[in-house]
């Protein structure tokens, strides 16, 4: 067997440069044309508003635990979409901007994570001892895969899966060097970043992939009687799990706990609540058909579900080369091929859903049955194909070197046939789609000449191998169009959406948006879309478009026709469409713009209100809704839970004070997470904070912690003694704050461990260099003695 170092074609630094050049040539025309990734419903009405709101709060110095302008206050700290602790969303460092600017910011961040995915695929291949030039080809297979660009429509999906190859690379290092620090650091940090980016489907796929990888190689270690190495792998994994939890527990644990009270819409008008199973009829809405199987190797834009199996001839033929030359691998790499073959095959079979039967298995697998779209599993196929193809091309080069030594052409016949197939498919694609191909797609053909010139001028070892790899990558990329959408084709540019932004801009300058909310009543444009757009202008409402979301907030958002309910929750204004009107007949029209009328309700409740009478709330949400519908004076009386009623009644007394003229709320200082005020009253009272009740609200009265009461079903409140009281409401999710501290401590520990590892590596290199110089000096001294 030929030593591996003879095939390390080009340095890793030069290959990283090649990755950058390839990526820029691939997406240069995309950037120049100011195109967008997936500017449709999810980005326009979900991620754009959310990320813009989080960045605005972070810029103001507020920790964005929840988003006050999204719905009735969206608890983003327990959302499975993303964690505010993920560093590469750059919260607090960049401003996502307004409605259109946020879409471009999301696209640029998506491009960043596509490149991270590209680099991490290369790292994975290098960790499996694939030479640099072949690792470059394998990584390019994953970058060019249609699935990768389909995922680019969602920043959180792209960001999380960008780290999956690095997690697997860390797993490979743990298996190659059990108990060693570098493998544990790579595995733990990558797993933590993946979970922080989006603690959802990517975490499930990561757990499954790692289980397959470690189970396969561990079985081989057991058969080899390498029990000591097996033990090191076991305790290394346990330590890595603890580190990863310390790093990402703030994303995983609150999300898992909160999921029990959330509603998740799963398409076709269906929804699941909490941890309930997805119904079978909604489990396979999008899947690859058997007739689309050829889409693995041809027609990159043919399959348009959420996910695509296309890896093209570059990926398929490279993977076949691994099968052809499998017997020439050593035992460990054979097990890696088996493991990644299983991962890739599982992803492919699952992508076909019920058509190949894998959906019947997935439906009964814990966690896996949370993924409702079969096409989502195809990312595993892409990663598996990337690794196998990179390994296959390195094996082909090895056989070619052996042919040059022994001149036996039989070993090259399978490879020659596959290369002819590759050329034939590319030629067919060029002829088939000649009329729709743009000039920008041919810029990638400049890749090989650039690599040749740079490699030759920089005197890179075996730069010709890198140039040959560049030829294969550029030819394969030439037939795969970049999936970019212009603003004019986006949902943002649709007339109803543009009209809503114009109306909101006009309204925002003329209302008190800081202390009150706006209700939307419009048959032409969903009130959820209105509310998400309104968040850009600091306007609070009652609706959001986010799945999943707290089920109680969702139920409340549907109570649109209960008289006075919106006013009690702070709706001073009602924006009505041309054919709609305010629910309160006493509302006064104060503005009209572009056919939309703005009304002002007569009795909106402020953010802070003082009352002196309480009643016991019975029959929960439905009972209180009936109370509001029948009418009650929410400025003087409040409803509390039965368990709080007796204590409140003892403090407040049975009768209301004869006059409320002695009540004063002064020095209000309102922030998204806090409300400071000084309250003066001649009698004991109940101070109501008109924000959505959640246990995350904490209150201090005169510096002492007090219990927060659930008031009027959805509001927060605190009991106050007579006299002057300094009251501070603060939104502090205790569990998340503890885990956030753990995140910071873990980051410091990892930084120290990384520094130690780098110092040790530098010392080892210096010692080897010193020893080689000493040996060289000794050889020269001996040679001079001989000459004398």
C-alpha cells in the first residue's frame, strides 16, 4: 500500500484559498445581482421581523429574552427556531434594519453559513485522511448539492446544518485518537454551535448520525479487541456531552420544556399541541417519488420539495469509485465508509418516504417522528455522498499511481468508464438546458486557470492535482444554476404587503406606540401579517405568524370578536380595512390613509393600572372571556386565581375605598424587560402590569421579592400595602439565566483548553524541529570527521 503522505496534493492553506475562490465564483453573480434566498412567507413575515426585533433590542442593551412587539410578547428564549446566544447571528453587533434590509442581511448571513458548511465538509474529509485535493472535490459535492441551496431559504436551517459535518469530523477524531483533547474540543464546540443555531431538526439528525457512526466503529473496535480504546471513546463521549450541554443547554432545555405548551402548525390545516405525535396523514406531505430517482444524478432543478437528492455526476461517480476500490482501504476507513454509507442511505431512503417504506419506520422512531417532511432527511444523503465521493477520487488517484508503476490498465477500466459517463451527463445537461442557461454560470470555468496560476506562482506542492480537481468541480458546477430570487419576484414586493408598510409608516408617527397596542381588522390582508410588519415600526399588537408558538397566546389571538377584550389588553387603536370597522361602536376615527381607517378606542387599559377590588376567577379562560363579554370595570376590579383570592381579599378588604383620587403612579420607566414605577395609594391595592403573564415576570417591591399574581387571566400583578411603594417588574427567565451563565463559563473553559492544546502542539512542533536540526548537525559533524 502506498503511503498516504504521497497523495496530499497541495497544502491545506492553499485548498482553503481554493474553497474561497470557488465559492466567490459560484455566488459572485448572485451578489452582483442583489438576489435573495427564499424571500417568501417565512422570511418576509417570520424571520425578517424576528431577527430585526432581536437585533434592535440587543443594540439597545436589552437582553432579548422575549419580543414585546411580536404578538403579545413572544418568548424567543424558549423558541426552537434559534437561540439568542448563537454568536454567528451577530446580535448586538449588526443592525438587521427594516423590512427589506433585514431580508438582505438574512441572505448575507445565509451565504456565510453556506461557506461554513463548505469548509466543515472539507474538514470532515481531511479528518478521515482524505488528501486535500480530493477533500476539496468531496466538499464541493456538498456545496453544489441542490439540497444545500434549498435549505438556504431558511437561515436557521442553514446555520444549524452548517455545523453537522464538523460534529462528525470531531466524532471521527475521537475514534481515531480516543481520549485526545483536539477531538473532544471539535466535537463539543461544533455540537454546541449547532444546537444554539437552531435546537430543532438538526439536533435530531446529529444525534442519529453520531449514533450510527459510533455504533459502527465501536463494534469494529470490539471485534479488534481494542477494549481500552473503546473505554476511552466512551468516557470521551460522556465528557463531550457534558461540555456540549454546558455550551448549548440554554437552547435545548428551555425549548424542550416549553414545547409541551406550544402549538405547531404542520401544513394542510393541521396542528399538533405539545409533544403530541404528528398524524400519519400529515407525516408525508412532501417526498421524492420513485420516478424522480434519476434526479440524484441529472436535472438539478427538477425536484422542488423541501430537500433534493441531487448530488450530480460528481458525487454519484465518486461514491461509486469508493465501492469499486473498497477492498484497498484499511480496516478503520472501511468502517468509516460503512458508517457514512449507512447515514447516506438512510437519508436517501427516508427522502422517498412511503415510496420505499422508510416512512413507516420513521413514524415510530422517537424524535425522528417529529420531522414531518420526508425531504428533510436528504441532507444526510448529501453529507454521506460528499465524504464517499472525496474518498473515491483519492482512491482513483492511488490506482493511477500504481498503474504508472506497474502498467496494468485493467485496474483503471472501471474508472475510465465512470469518467466517460460523467462527461456524457455534463454534455447532455448543457444541450438539454441550453436555452435557459445564463452567462453568469460560466464564470466558474475560470476556476481551474486561477488555481493553476496561483499554485504555480506560490510553488504549492502538487498544484497540478488541485488544478485537476478544479476542472472537475467547475465542469460539474457549470450545469447547476444558483437559486436566487429578485426582490420583484418576492412576497415582499406584492402589492398588499407594500401597502401595509406604507400605511404602518404613516400610522406609526401619529400614535402612542410605546404604551398601547394596535388591533388589526382587515379581510384583504391577514392580521398576522399586519402584526409582523408592524413590529418593524415599534408597534405592538396581538398576533404573530410564528410556528410553533405558545398555545395560550394562539388561542387569545383568535378571540377577535369579544367586546372590550382588546381594550383591556391595551388596544388603544384599531386599524381597519376598507370593508371593516371597529368592534367598539364608541371608537373614534382619527386617521385615514390609502383607504385604511385608524380608530381610537375610548377605554384602553394602560401598561400600569391600580385597582382595589378583586374577584375569584372560575372556569379559567372560557369563564373569564364570558365575564369580559358581559362587561366589567377593569379599571377598578380585577379577577385573580382562586388560590390567590383569599390572600388578596384579606389585604384589600371587602369594600373599595370611597375615592381613587389618592392613587398615583409616578416616575414610570418602561423598558422591554423592565418597568420601574413609584406607586402611592391611601389603601392597599393591586398593581396590574398589562403584559402577557408568564412565570418569567418577577417583581420587587421596595427592594424585596414578591409573588407575581396572574390577573385577569392574561395579565401580571402584585399586591401593595397602603402608602408609597417602589415597584420593579422584570422579565427574568430563571432557568435560562442560569444556563446562560453556564454557557459563558463553558466558553471560558473551552477557550483555556483550546489555548493549552495550541501551546502543546506548538511545543511538539518546536521539539521535532529541534531534534531534526540536532540530528542534521550531528550527521554533518560525523561527515566532517570522516573527511578528516
